[in-house]
């Protein structure tokens, strides 16, 4: 099971999950037995909503499938292996370095290996942070941390409820957004200098419509082969280094 591999930070059982919330541990998702309405479960649901945690109501079979201990008591939480940053932290980091902000935003990147590899690239390309949405996204699991090869210790990652709203707020602070898109302008012809947010979608669907419409530019990576798309983390690397090249020239 992919979910088992991803979550060394899995917490099972009502008391353990409640204690995790009380201690302030960042919880990405909670799975709850559908139809379970007793007091402790209602308290967990209330805490999850208060902390803006994703709630999934699932069957007993699904919980048994996800469970690592077999003693879940109808509740399983998946905690982030690392603390999330705030978007403001990234802008402050750019300011401290005396650089134009360079952020990488991910839309629908659900594979933890892709997320880890992108965080690694972000660090090496000098990006000031990575922004991921709350829904349909890999969280900061142990797998992500391992794949990032230590970069997660240095590169801030923020999780936001609404990617479009975050982009609009960042536009007010002077950022431009470029979206990776196969139908866009060839990246070498797009001006990628200045304060910029690079938006990457998944291989299958690309960037969502609303997010794409919020971008100021689209950039395509020249393709010379027989297949039509690069892995998302590779595409992020190619475009991130075109931004680096333009900043250096």
C-alpha cells in the first residue's frame, strides 16, 4: 500500500489522535469511520475543522487497509513529518538575501517522490519556498523528506487552502506568475526575470484551469521526442534553471 509507505507519521486510535491535535502537531489528514458519531469522534472532528485538516469519512474496510497497527478504533491521522511555513516567511527570506522572490507553486502534485524531488531542486536553484494546496496534494511525509535529500531542512514549504487566492495576494506584492504548459511560448522566449512564481501541474492534467487563468504567462519546454510530457519534477527543474539562467545573464 502506497499510504503505508508514505506515513511513518501515522497516528492511530482516538486518544493518540486527540493528543496529537492538543500537542500542536501538524496533521494533514484524518480518516474516520463513516457513521461514527460518539463523543470522542465528534471532538476529533471539531479539532480537525479548527485546524483546517482534511477529513475523510471512510468504510471500515478502508481503515483496515490504511491501518499499520490493526487497532485504529475508527480513527487514523496522518501527520506532517515537518512543520509547514507561512508564505510571508518566503518573502522575508528573499528580502534578507536581497533577491527578487522566486517561489515554486504546485498544483495537483500528489506523488510524494515528485514533491520531494521538487523541493530538492527548489533549494539548489535558489527558490525561496514551495507552495502546495491543501487538497489533492502530497503532504510533508517522511517519504517527501527522504526524497528531498535534506532540502526540506532549508527550503520552506507552505500549505494554502486556495492556490488562486494566494497567487492574487502575491500579485499585489509584485510577483508575476508563469505556468508550465505544453501550449505556451517556448521558455527561452519568455521573460522570467524579476519577482516570479513558477507554477507546475501534474503530468496527466497539467495545471488546473483557474490557476492557469491566474498566471500572467505560460512557458513550454521544447520537446523533441516521441512522447508528450516530462515527469513533473523534471519539468520543474528545467524551468527553474531557465529562471536561474535569466537571473544570471
